[in-house]
C-alpha cells in the first residue's frame, strides 16, 4: 500500500494522458493459458478465415495502441510490463490475468490491449484478450474490428467460443480476441451466471499455450469484478494521475486483499524517460 501511495504522490500534479508507465509491486500472478478449441483442436485451426482480420495501424495509433510496433518507443514500457507479468505467471503456473481500475478513465483497456499485443509479439507466446467490460465494451472499437458474435452471445447460448473468437493480425503480430459485441445493462447478471463459469472453464481447458487477459470493468463501479475474482489467477490494477484518488486506491486494496495483485500501472504521468537507444 505504501508503494502505491508513493507512486501516486510522485505524479499527482501531472495531467498528461500520453505516457503509460508501469510501476511494479512485489506480488504475483498466473502463467500463460490455453487456446479455445472445438473437438480437441487448437484455436488456430478453429478460427475461420473470415475471422482473421488485419488491423489498421493508423486506427491503432489514433487509439494509443502501440505495442505491436517495435519501432515505436512507447512499446518499450509495455515490453517491460510484459516481462514482469510473464515471469511471475510462469513461476506460479497461472492462466488468467484480470486488468481493472478503480474507476473509468484510467486507461485499463489501452493497457490490456497493449499488454496482450506485446505478449503476442514474442515468437513462442500467444495471447487471448477477452472483453469483460460488458456495460462499456471498448476492445473491438479500439482495435477496429467487427464481429457478429461475442461474449454476450456465448453467455446467452447463441454462439460458441469458436464462433466468437477473432484472429487479429498486425504485421507479424497475431492476437486472438473475444470481443463484447454490444453494451448491456445486464452485465452483473451475465457475469454471475452459470454460463460464465462454463465459458471460463472452456477457455482454461482449451487455451493452454495462451496467456488470457480479461479487460474487466472498473472495480468500484459495480460487482462484476468481485464476482469474477475467485475464478481469476491474478490482477493488474491500472490507476491514473489526476483521475485516481488515494481513497479509491485504498478501497481497491480492501477488495483485493484475497487476490494476487501482480502489478500497479500508473498512467498519465508526465515524467519522461531518458533516451537510451538512438536510431
């Protein structure tokens, strides 16, 4: 808790929204996950060709999605976060990582997507990104993808995991995405449903070579995260200068007492890192 306080106080006067700066906490998380499959086949062979889409780099840049591009200096911060997260997850043999924030506006979705892309960029790693913020889904919009089915369709029994998963490509980087197709006011009921348990079990069973990242709703704005935490291996908490208050962070700390918090990310800090490599 003291580390969180110091991190926020160092940058509390800063209001810049461009930099994403990971700050580590000495805690832990889970290992890469399995891939969704049908009839025992790997996810790669299950996703139909029409689901494999090429991401538009201009659209990604406009939404601050940069981790697919190794030439972008901003991707380095996510590479460092990726290494810290995966080292802890591998040690614990964990599968699921939930990314949340105290409130909206902290950059949790941008962090989740960039972290997933950074993981997917590694030759022997794969990532599955799941949009679990069902009241305000943003993953599909940020990536510029459209899909007929998503998390809600699966939970309502209208589609299978294979139907809804999309293979998204950015150059040589390939990311699997399970989007949420539309906003719903029934997010709490859907996430607490038996079908959600079945979905998580299926993802865990079929996504073994994958790291599965869940973009969750803000922790303090509903009960969805609290409902899901017992089924998740670890949590990454995203806060933001000028947005997150110490009271909110302390409240999150209370709710996360029984969870494995792997890292705290402090967004929107104006501090700039000195350039090391010159090209």
